């Protein structure tokens, strides 16, 4: 099949879970003989971010946008939709697969289902209009896009049972639950992270997330400061991630970390540095109040990390019996559980957990395309 994917910022990158999903799915589908075209957002290029037209066998089409919070996603979704519609009309694609609700703001530009010879599939990675970074008109635009998904998509994929229930209850629309997957990891010794951040095995608590309001990074930092004072721990808190259209929030996080040597902000990371961080963490924490299915949490579990997560179903349903759950948005409960784990002196690494592999997830997705 000839497949287009729309909605990711840039592949390859670790800007968010969508980018990880699109890269993994396209890689597995290419192995099975399908052709992939990925519609990336146009970004400035430099030696660390060179312009590419192909990645691991997938064609890359850079789509015009402006990297400004108010219009980046909206302008990209319009330009990508127009371009992919033109190409699909000429028979270039059998399936156009949109990722995220925001990317679907212009699905109404496509012909009605019976008038096209290609399918539109949408993966809803979360109920995006509820995210803290979108307010006012931004939230309204995304909620309107959600309604267009219900009306125009041939098939809708969701990442959790709670989102499946949401679409059935609010739109009487059936969806298909396909979870995210992971690649079986190989544990790495702390080499890069020792040299760069002076981090050794079990010396830090890890969280990996875009620094946006729904990830509750500020609350985690505040809880960490209290726990560190109460327990006297010498461990550090490592926050992997960067700003994503929430500049004010990001600046608040940076200010909270200022002059605190126990907190390390690494920015976005991928490859060996990130693998080392997952491999050697004492504890993985996810404090978010809104998720689809977190790739970072799945990866943390795959690496055998003990996890402390908020009680939203998308987090709590993923963790195991040896992990910990605190009440969502309850900083006191977060502090209590975090202190307990710090003082308990965990045995390093639980049994490695293997969720669905990306090969099996790609097979499930291809079955949806063929319906």
C-alpha cells in the first residue's frame, strides 16, 4: 500500500509521543513492503538538523508552517491537508493516516467517503482540546476538528479504553483500540550521562515529557524540593524534555530549577543518552493529568524501571503490581509516595516488561487500513 502520515512535527525526533509512533510505524510498514510518505513540519535547518528528503526508506515532504505557538499546528494542518489531498486525488496514496486531533482541522476539504478511492484513518493520541496549553480559541478549533474526525474519517484508532468510551458516549462513534508499542531495550552502562551530567546508576529520579502544563512538571519539582528536604536524599531529579508551545510555562519551570543543583534539565534527548538515562534510573515518575498512551511510560516499564504515576487510567492501567500510583493533582500524595520510595531503597530494576512490539502494532494498523 501507498501510505501517507500527517500530524507529526518532525521525524526523526523525540519532540513528543506522536513522533516516536510515526517513526516506529513507518519503519515497520516499510519492512513489510509498503511505501511511506511523511509530511513533516518545515523547520530551520542547521548542521544538527539537516534538510532531508528521505528517512530510513520513507519519503519526507516538508510542509510549510510558521513556528509560532498561535498558528504553527493550524497552518501546518491546512498546508498538509491541501498537499496530501492533491496527491491522493492523483492516486499517490491508498491511505492517508492523520495523527492527533489538531492535524484534522481541515478534514472537511476531502471529498465525502463514497467519492474517494483512498481511506482516511485518524489516530487520536489524546483529547487534545483538554490540554492545558490550548485555551480559548485554540481549544475550540481542536474540538471542532474532533467533530470532523467523527464525520470524515473512515476509521478512528484510539490509544486507551477511556478515549474509546469518550467517542462512543459523546458521538456514538465506534473506534478501534490499538495501544502503542515498544522495542525490546538493551540496558546501557552510564557512560555519556556520567561524562555529561555526572550521573551514575541509581543516583537520580527520571521523568521524560514535553514541558507543558498537563505534564505537571512544576508540581513534580515542588514535591521534589520538599521530599529532598525531608529525606536528605542526595539523588537528583532529571527532567528530559523541552518547550512545546508553552513558553511561559517552560520559563516558570526553568525558574523553579534555578540555583538547585539537585535538578537537571537536559532538553530533548534521543538515542544512546536517553537509553542510558532509562537504563540507570532509580525511579521513573509521571505526574501528568492528561495522556493518550505515554510512550515514555511504556519505555520506562520496558527498561524495568519502578514507576510512580498519577492515577489517571491512561497511566494507572499501564503500570504493574510493583509500581506506585498517587492521586492525580494531589501534591501531598505525590510527596508522600515519593518520600516512601526514596527511603525504601528500591532493588534496582524490576523484571523487564514487554508490551506489544511495534511489529505487532503495525500489523494491527495495517488490518485497519484493509477494512
